[in-house]
C-alpha cells in the first residue's frame, strides 16, 4: 500500500469556498492522471480531501515514473509517497495492516498523543475542556 500526500498552495484556510475549489481541482487532477499507462497497476485508489491511499502492483521503477508524471501535471501540487513498512501504513486516523490478503484496521495515534484532558477547574471554555474527552470517546466507540 502507498499513501500519497499532496502539498497545497493558493487557497485560504477558513474560506468557505476553499474546500469546494480543492475538491474540484483534485477531481480534475485525478481525471487527467488516469491516462497514464502505470495507472493500470493500481488495485484501488481512495482519496479523502488531499490524502490518497492506494494499492500499487507495479514495479518500484513504474511507481517512481508515475510519481514523476503526477508531479508534472500541476506546478503547485506536489505528491510525495509513503510506502508501507512491515505490511502496515498509517492513513488518517487508522493503521491499516495487510494480513493474509485482507486488511486489518486499528486506531492510529501519533507518537505525541498523550490522552491528556484539560482539568475541569481550568479557565478554558467548557467546549475546549470537553473536546479531548469527547475525541477519546468517539475514537473508542468508532
């Protein structure tokens, strides 16, 4: 499995149109890269906003050629690849592991994750105090 990461420039964070424009641009970009002969080596290609996870069955050389091709499609968008190690890769909030031609999913926590919550006697607004706690609950339930 491979994870592509896209670096962006040109859209304002917080602008209501930015997500829509980014989605349109990424959709157009995906349509234009599917013409590459190496695209046939992808078993799947899933994108969430600007994070893409794929399964590539071609050679290392064909993957590098494909990466060079997609990085030449748009001057402001650069893709980087992260290749699985020990049959595992982190994608969004998941660790995805290949086991016997199946995928096993577990919750991914960054190494800096501490499970720390804001004490209820602090001067932080109540929603901020509850955010980390709610996140832990959501992660365990989902």
